C-alpha cells in the first residue's frame, strides 16, 4: 500500500482516460451523465404529480389575489461510489517499450475500458430488473424469429405507455445485436422500407420505421468464465428490448428514464475520471490507478418500457 504522499494525479493520463471511447458501449446514450459537485446529496424529481398539466383557474377579479400554483418537487438521493482499478508496469516492460510512455497509455486505456464495461453491465442490470418499469414478456410462439409475428405492435404499445405515463415521446430504442439482426430481416420491417433506396436495413432506417430518433445497437461482450478457465463470452445486452425517453440535453429536473450521476468535485478529476500513479520499489514497478465516482439512477420509470424474451 503506497503512502499518500507517494501518490500523485497524472493529468496527462487522466486526459487519456477521458478521451478513450468504445463505440460498442451505450451507457452514456441511455443514462446520460449528470455532473454533481458532491459525492452524495439529494436531487429533485420534477413535477411527480404532473401539476404542470393540471388545468388551473387563472381569472382574477380586480383587487383579488391570483391563484397560487405550487412548484411541485419530490426528492431522491444519490451516492457516487468509487469505481477504481489499478495495474502494474514492471521496469522490464518499460525498458523494452518504444516509446517508453506507451505502457502507461496502454494500462490507462485497459483500466478505463474495464470500468466502462462494468458500468455497461450495471446499467443493463438496472434496466432489466427494476420492478417499476412497465414491461411485456413474449411467449415462445410470439418470438420475432417467426416471420408470421408482428414486432411492430409491441413498439406501438411501448410508445403509448411512455406517452401516457411520462407525457413524453419515446425517442430511443435499444436493440441488442442479435435482436437487431432478426428485426432487420423480418418481413414486417422489410415491407416498410422496400421502396427506399437503401439496400439494407440500417439503424437509421429502423428508427424511422419504429418512429423514434435513434436505434442503439450495443455490441458489448463480457467473459463470464472463472479466471483461469477458457473464455465464455456472452453479450451484455441479450434478449430484451428497451424503449426510452432520453432528453436531448439532459439535466436535473427533466423527465428522463435514467441518469448517471458523476461526481466531478474530486480534486484533479476531469469529467469524473481520475488517474493516479505511484512507485512500488519492492515490486520494481510503477502503478497506475484509474477511477470514476458515479451512481446509476432510475429517474422516471414511466419514461421506459421493456420487451422481454423477444427472440429464440
């Protein structure tokens, strides 16, 4: 364990961590980051009783007071836990590296990737298991592999649910890759786009068919085998479809399905990311630690809908 005085923040590597992106992950697009200055605090849930859309008498007689309108807020709390991983750079590796700083960059990107993967898994678990999200589960006879089924009816049901429960338009659909592959070859979908100029059903074309702004196709995998055993790689997002309302410019006091609270008040952090380094002489190695403080929160369950067990 290094002494506190031995650990210092590496600004250059912190920027490497911030810049690193894996296009297979969708957490930032499904649960957008909301920067917070405190690690733990309460946040307001805007207009939970939908007072904004209640008709309120506004006629005022001369000399009378106007009808007072309550600014309705409820509150919930978040706690941004520390998600951190570290790795060693042996002196022998550095001495053989070209350029010498490449091992630092490689370790930083590796650790950032693993933290991002953990975040992706955590968000998928939250959306799949949260009991407050409305859902439909398909029987085997309804699976979309069968060309006689009608997948579009379920998306219509999801859009109607979000519009009714959140008074917002569903604008994002999450389709795991194997579900996307089935849908883009489904006769009901092909029929809708057969007169377009495109030769294949893309995410953009499918978004038009489903009446949303974006179709997200996550391609992240996780290895579920025990360490030391042959890899068993499965998709993070498997056999569930999620329909959501995600605001274009997310912020507090907005209706959105989910958010990621990121503590940006940590000294030396950039966008919530922080990279530290120290020397461990007994190991003849430099140490790199990457960390991020965040908390996934379900903000408005009515702004989400899930469709379960959609393909074989």
